């Protein structure tokens, strides 16, 4: 999911449970995250590493928290900026520069 209003990138905790022993880059997180409904939650951990999207590779940090089943991976503003993503609201498409 891409969300230009999200100030962090995220990984759902259910996906984290599936992949945590298969990839490295996990570290403690001190982030407190304000959800759309106003609640504040503590991220479980964070992942730091290389993120590849449409053939472009950037350094990224993903906070692990419960998405409530809404998504597995969230591209928030930091990753969208890093990838140079442009959102055309006219046809609701995104492109990577």
C-alpha cells in the first residue's frame, strides 16, 4: 500500500512473524506511531535495509506494527520520496522517476 500521508514505512506484524528468521536487519524501535483513529502505539521492532521497487533500490526503514489486516507492507512518505514516486490524482496512477 502507498500512503503519502503516512510519515513512516511499515511492515505488518503478521508478515514480520513469517519472515523474521529469514532476513536480517531487525533492530529495536523507539517509535510511537499515531494511527488514523488517533490512538498511539509502540512499534514492535524496525527493519533497516535495501528496498527494491520497480528495479530501483534505496535504503529504507520499516516499522513493524499491527495493520489490523489492512496491508502487509506500507510505503509511507519517506520511501515514496526516496523512490521519487509521483502520484497522478487524475488517473490515480503512480510512477517512479
